[in-house]
């Protein structure tokens, strides 16, 4: 069995990096979300749709990130045992970095 090419690694590592960035953007926009909710509640508006949309977006990005597999060891890239570590820049198992 031959080892995957460097291009295959790069493509997979790029997808891993993108999934992490998406979750980080969602996390960093939380203050905007809180501000928007406060404004809508202050105006007497219903915020159910906004809460559900934000939670679904956050959950989708989190699941996308947690299922990413390392191209070298084929283990979960960001998950060591049970918990997702979004600050990790290397594989939790073989320490392959998505930054070149």
C-alpha cells in the first residue's frame, strides 16, 4: 500500500483549517449575536428564530470540525478522547500540523 501524496495531505489539511476557522468566526461573532438579541428584545421582537439559527450554525460548524480526520493517522484531528479542542493546530494523535 502506498502512502498518500503530499497534495492529498494538503487538500485535507486545508479542509481541516477551514473547518476550524469557521467555528472560530462563529465563536468570535458571539458579542454581535448578544448585541442583536438585546436590541430585538428591547424592541419587543421575537428572537426564537435568531437563537435557533445561531445554535444550528454553531452546532453544524462544531460537528464539522469534530469529524475531521487526520490524513496521516486517520484519527480525529481535533479530538483526543471525548472533548473537542478548537485551539489545537496539530493532530491530537500524530502531531501533524495543518500550518505549513
